[in-house]
């Protein structure tokens, strides 16, 4: 699933269309709601959905300038570093594919030879065995928290800011 953002009255080609898959969009819009709530419109939570929410030309321009100023000043990079720190502090979760054993032994696992697969030396020393692997956790039994699936990139913020300045307002579809 993705978020297709269309400019309402684009003044340049890059203001006609902006797209993010949901994995990139959620942190981008979350950044806007956290750091610029006064510029996120009258129902900012709606920006997390692709049902037509958007901003008019003046509000999009104000938000675009704010985003690009934040990128230029380093504020966005600091947000990214803080975001990565928050992700790093999240607890690992039990792997559902191997039921936290590190060895996938369901039908798929057996069919693919996972119970007999040799582990990488660094994983073997970590878990105390040489064989038995899981494609969901690399044989460890736990996975990074699901929130790690949502990357936040400064370049994405910059591209959205540039889109906003040339969009003439936008709608998220």
C-alpha cells in the first residue's frame, strides 16, 4: 500500500505527484504532526490515511518552507537520530515463525531444510548451537520490534518539502 499525494495546482512537474509506500509515509507524516502540528491542518490524523486529506496552497507552502528550513538547520537530522535511538531501545519480540526457538520446524521450515541448516558462526556462538535456522529471526528466536519496518529519512522530508512548495495544495489519495 502506498500514499499517492497529488498537487492541486502544481506550478512545476515535481509538484504534481509525490508517493511514499506506507513504510516511509507513516514516519514522514508522524514527523510533521510531532514537529509542526500547527501546520498539519485541521485534522492531522487523517494524513495517515489515503482518503483525500490535504492542505490548501497557502498551508502547503508554509509546511514546505518549514520542512526545508528544518532540513537545512539540521533539526530533521537530529529528529532522525532520536528516532533511531528510540527504535534501538525497543525490546525485541519473540519470532512467530519458530515460536521463539530459533528453529523453524513447521511444514515450511521442514520443507526448506531449516531444522538442519548450519548457522552463521556469529549466530552459533550467540545461541549456543551450530544447526537449526529460522528465516524470520536468523536462528536467534527473537526479532527486531515491528517499528523498525518504518524508516525515517531526511531526504524523504526534503523531497516532500520541495513537492509541497510546487504543489498548489495537495490531497492524499
